């Protein structure tokens, strides 16, 4: 049987060793400064090594990906240097500039051995992002909307966005409630995360909750204690900046920064450095309005007093003038009144004389009319009396007539009686009781 020659080959280990030699002996084996975004970061608690997933994005699309590692021997120095400069640990989503060497491990493959991280690049990247957000908000016309809202004269009903465990919240409330002027404030805390990955969503949710209850508040206050620029990165958000800029109530910001401003500082109605400064600002606002009111009251009092004094002088002159005019008028009227009294007396006497004559004539006429009427009525009364006397039943009975009764009622017709009924008959001098034996009409009696 013919022998078949075996083709030459490499084992995977041999291939990886060749790649390792190529990578570590080429130009790229020298230290390089590389820019990338941290997609994932994990610290191995056992070994102390820090493992990173590094990416580069274009329009939110990942166009490059590589693993990175910070060895435990170097990790404390890298992290402490970055933390000291920025006040923030390395975290997911952060864009960093780091010094690295290419390494190829036969088992783990190609990776970046990170030696150093430049904190100034991360801070500069944040500033660039902030500038772009502010330019976008200005272009859309949102940047100064909240600042244009009128600030309330008495900002006493306050919606507060802060962490309930933050020292800034306690400083704010203590300073506000213990003010030397005794001003009272009604404060409602909306507990919110003020740093970290979820801070932006938490801030946005609190703003939405306050907006639904906006009629119960005068202003919104966003406060937190001191922090590094990276700690405050959640405040450099386009959506959060737009929400504050378009909020229907004035927003006052005091988020404890000492160096750079955040997007919220530019879009808020008023920006101050610390929570205590915000409390002092609100107290001073109340005091300023109180002083303005007192000044205006003093000016108004002076104006009123001057007006009253001026009107008093005018009134004094008018009283003097009217006193003289009334005196002259009374004197003139007195003379005219005396003349009128005399004329009235003469005229009244004449009228009373005429009335007396008329009254006596009326009395004579009334007496004649009464006598005539009484005479007529007396004659009529006599005639009525005579008629009554003629119609008196006693006189009728005296002429031989009688009246028949049945059960106390006068019988007017024979038809009112039945045979066998008892009847009573009244005569001039007495009564007759009898029983009906037969009744018949006038026609039958003639027969």
C-alpha cells in the first residue's frame, strides 16, 4: 500500500505562541495611549485583578471591542490616582484615556494590560459633553425658559429633591427652619438618588411627581452635599436639563460643587453652590420682600399723612368760607322769613274765615238733609209697623182663623197629611188635638 504523506500542521498552542511572539515583539508591544469606553468592569475579590470590557462606539453602535486588565499589583495605584483627581471610581459607561501594552495569552487571547489612566481626559470629556448639551438646549430655545419665570415674592411652599440621608439635606432644613427672622417654610422632600447610574432616572421621576402636584408648591429646590465633578455627572443630562428648563415652577439648584458648573446650573432659575446657600437665599428673599413692603408702607403712610394734612388745611379754609356764607344767608333768610311769616298770617286768617263760612253753610245743609232723611225713615217705619201689626198671627186668629200643625210644623196642604195621623190646631184662645180621618181637595169639598 502506497504511503500517504501527512500535511504539516501547528497545534493551537503553537499558533498562539507564534502570535504571542509577533505581538510582543512588534511595534505595538510598546506602551500606547488608547481611548475607549468602559462597557463592563469587574474586580475579582480573590485575586485582586480588575477585568474590563472596552468598546468604541459610533452612533451608539459598537465598532471595536477588546478585553482589558489591571493587575492587582497595579490596581490600587491606578484607582487611587483616578479617585483623588476626579473623586470617582472607574465605572461602566465612562470614557477614559489609558496607557497600555498589548498582551497575547495562549489561553485568554489578546488583551490590553492597563498601566495608567489619565483623569484629565475623563474630566475634559465631561466638559465637552456638557457644552454640546447646552448648545443643543439653546438652539431649541429651552435654555432660559425657567430663568424667565417670575420668582414668587414669598417662596414658602418648597418641593425639595434630595437624598434623605445626605448631609446637604439636613443642613438645608436646619438653616431654613432656624432662621433668625422667624420666617416659616413648608417643605416636602421627594427622596431621590443624587449620584450613580440610576440618579438621572430618579431625578426625572421626582420632577414628574412634583409637576403633577405643582399647585401645592411655589418653587422646586434640588440640593446635595459636596462631590467631585464625576459624582455630579448625572446632572449633565440633556433630558434632565430640558425637564428643569421647561418646568412650570422656578427651580433653585444647590448641588455642592466647587469647580465646574453642571447643565442644571445653566438651565435652572437660580444656581447656588451649596444647600446652605440655597436656604440663605430663600431667607434673604423673604427678608428683602419684607423690607420692601415695610419701606412701601412707610412711604404710603407719609403720602397719606401729607394728603390728610393738605386736605385738613383746605377743609379749614372751606369751613371758614362756608361759615361766613351761611351767616350771611341766615341773616338774609331771617328777614325774608319774617316777611313771609306776616304774609302767611294774613293769608291764613283770610282762608280760615272763608273756611268758617263754608263750614257753617255745610252744617246747615247737612242738618236739613239729616232732618229730611229722618222724617222719611220715620214714616217708613210707621208703615212697616202697621203692616207687621196687620200680619200678626194673633190678629188673624181673632178673625176666626186657625192654624194646623203636624209634628210642630205648619200644615199648608191636605196632601201633607195621612189618615190616622195626629194633628194640633191652634185657635185664638187655645189648642185642639185631633186625628185625621179623611183628607180631600177643594174640588171634592164643593161637591
